[in-house]
């Protein structure tokens, strides 16, 4: 038997010491730091050095369905929701994007299919745009504020489902809290600075009312069956099992059965 080299022995002993002496929470902290480094230096989501950059980077992140990156540009309450919802919202968002993309390529997309997937989408950021980003001067002793506006412009529909057709859907997921994860981004928001000097960064102060909080929690508990349903539907489309005029009814059936 060949002797174990000193270098390998040191590696084994050192690795054992690392596992023995480092606590699980330290390993978790190291993993978090590694993820942050990848987001900043590989994916390009570094800290925002201006209010406009915070808005632009936030929009870039949600359009890429990278909600952990979007959290970098949000104050704590909404940032926590984005991080907690990342896996589910990204999974369902990608499934929606895949179906939409395939329907577009085949020329099978209709207003009804677009409308239905828009209702399901946890954050339809493709229709989100940045409005004004500017300083609002305070009055008397009030401090000036940096404000940013996000505008949601849904697609124009010439035909959509009527309410009676949609009664079989999960009302809480599709209607009680429409697009729950993206709801806090709409409208005007203060953009606050954190830190001083060269360490100063800007974050958008999105508010999360209780109703929206409840909607996000409900989404996190119910999204998985919709991912499975949409993936199965896309598989049938790729096998040419569904004709163009049957796409919208079949999609509605899949989403009704997924609740």
C-alpha cells in the first residue's frame, strides 16, 4: 500500500478540523457571503450609489426574476418578503415565461392566455417601468426626500375572460391579492440612504401592508401545483397535442385543476 502523502494528510486533518471547529451558523454565514459576492461581482447587483441606480437595479432584478437581488435595493420589510418568496416566485415565473415564449413562437398566444397568465404571475415586471426619480423639497422644518415612482402598464386586451369563466380558479391567488409579490412596488416611494461617506447606499422604502403580506404568504404555500401544471401543459404543446383554438380553454382548465 502506498503511503499517504503529507500534503493529503494535512488536507484531511485540516478539513476535519474545519468541520469540527466551525459551527453550522458560521457555515451558513459563509454561504450567504459567497452568494452576495456572486450577485455583486458576477451578476452585477452591487449596492446602489444613487436613488436612480436603486430604481434601475431593482427593475433589472425583478425583470430577471432574481428576487434575492431585488432585495438588495429594498428596505428590510419588503426585502425579507422578496428573499423568502424568491424560490417560489422564480419557479412559477419561469414556468409562466416558458409557456408564454412557446405560445409566441408558435403564434398561439391570445389575449385570453396572456390575461390568465398575467393574473397568475406573482410579479409581472415586464410591464413595470420607472417614472420620475427626484428630490422633493421639504416645507418649513421638513427634510427633503428622494422619491421614485414605478408605473405598471398592462398589455392592451381586445378580448379577455369574463368573471363567470374564472369562477373555478383559486380566488385568493388570482383575485384577492392580485400579483401579491409585485404589489408593493407600484406607485411613489421614498428612497432612503443607509451608511455614510463611501459606504453610503440607497434603498427603496417599499411598504408592505398586512393584506399584501397575507397574499404573499398564501402564494408561498400554493405555487407548486401551478408550476407542475404549466410544465405539463408546455410538454403537451411541444408534442403538438393542443390546437391553437384550444390553448386558452386548456390553460384555464389546467389552472383550475391546480388549485
